[in-house]
């Protein structure tokens, strides 16, 4: 019986090629099976109301922005509710969202205090760099340097000269250790080369009262907080910690005009979701929120409070958060600021 002709042996590179083709096919299938549900999830999203967690009490700037955006979203057909989870200087609210399901139904207002806490509070129960993903920055407002009317300085340069000539004699108030008002004062000290003494209070409102009473001489606070008192002459504004002047304070110079370009400091309010939320869901939330921010009613309401509407992309919002974490981390380390 004739022997079967022997099959030529398959070359090594042929076997490798077949294996590679098979692996590529498997990888393509895996990617398809991962992206298909994400895309489908985004199409069906949202099928129930979205909860926006605000880690601070009702009535502050962060709460105000959250409620305006939630109202704007609901008016456009996406139901959104605000839930104030206070405590731990923001840690309770942040932790709630860091542990939430990454499905887009629980969001977080993320602002300057989160960026500060990333360095100030080394024992946070989550990794502030990895716990959340930014969706958008909705609004921002500049800070302003105000002094007691009795301070014999009409300009920032005169105030710096006065502080240098009288070390330890001038005090700045803040809304508490590690707050935006504390960071503003610490940043001003380092950039101006002065040593204003820090006096922490329980909230910027209390610091403002003592500034008007003359117990402290200076305060760097958000423009909406100080504006009524600047208008009534109870405090004097020396500098807007912004890149340009404000239409509500046209006579007050911006930081770059007085030789302090690095003193540009905005209080911003954004929104984020837990890490792991699918990109199509983030993109959909971004569209909904930016549309809400850009409605004439919401823009007008923000403007009346001294806030500027922003409405950034997820990438722009992520860059801002990372830049702010780095910036305030450097200020905290340089001034050796410790949590209470």
C-alpha cells in the first residue's frame, strides 16, 4: 500500500502568523464586547434622576451653582436633584461619591477645596488623584484683596511697603485653616515677600466682620462675598486676583497690572463622577451640563452672584483640577500649613 505523501511541515513563522491573527481576532472581540455595552449604556442614559452631591451646606456658592445647573438640566428633560452631605470639611461628600457606582447617576460638586485637600489632608479615605473623573467646570469667580479703610494704603504697592516696614503688625483673616481665604493670604505673603499674620475664623463671613471691625487688616475672599461691603465703603479693595478687571469693580486693578501675575486666583465650581464611569456617559453629562450653564436664565443668575459661566470640556476640567492640586500643594508645603 503506497505511503501517504507527507504533509510539508508548517514553517515556524507561518505558525506564529496564524497565532497572531487569532490573538488579534480575540482582542478585537474583547474590545467590541467592552465598548458595545458602554455605548448602549450611554444611549439609554439617564433612565432615572441624577443625584448631585454637594459636600457643603445650603446657601454657599458651591450649593448655588449646583442648584442652578440641576434646575437647568431638569428644565431640559434630564432630572437632577441636589443632596447636601456635609461634614469633615467636605470629606463626607467626597467619600460618598468616591465609593459610588461608576454609572453616572451620582455626581459630585468639585471645587477649590478638593484641590487643596489633596495635599492638606494626607489621610483621606480615598486617593484624590484617582477617585473621580471631571465632567465640566460650570462657573468661576475671582478673589479680591480687601483691607480695613483705616489701613494707610491706597494701592497694593503701598500696602506691601507698609507690611514690609512693620513686620508682624498686620493680620489677615481667613474662613479657617486650609480654606481658599487662607490659601490666598499664604500665596500673597510668598509672592509679595511680606509676612501678614494669619488669623483663622469659622467661615469667611466671620473674618469679614472682624475686618470691618478692625481686628484684622486684610482679607482675600471671593468677589461675591466682599462686593456689598466694597460698594458701601466698609472695606477697601486693592486688587482683583484675576487676569482682567471686573465690570462690577472697574477701578480696581487686576493682579498682573500691579506686578503680581501669579496672584490670579479663581474660586471655581465643577462637577465630577466616580472613576470608572464610561466615557460616553461622561460626554453625555458634559453636553447636558454645558447646555444648562449656557441657558440665558442660568447665565444671568450666575452673573448676579458675581460668577462667570464657564462650561468646559472634560479634558479642560481635568487639566484645571490637576493644575490646582499642584499649585495649592506647593503653597501648603512652602508655608508649612497643617490641618486643624
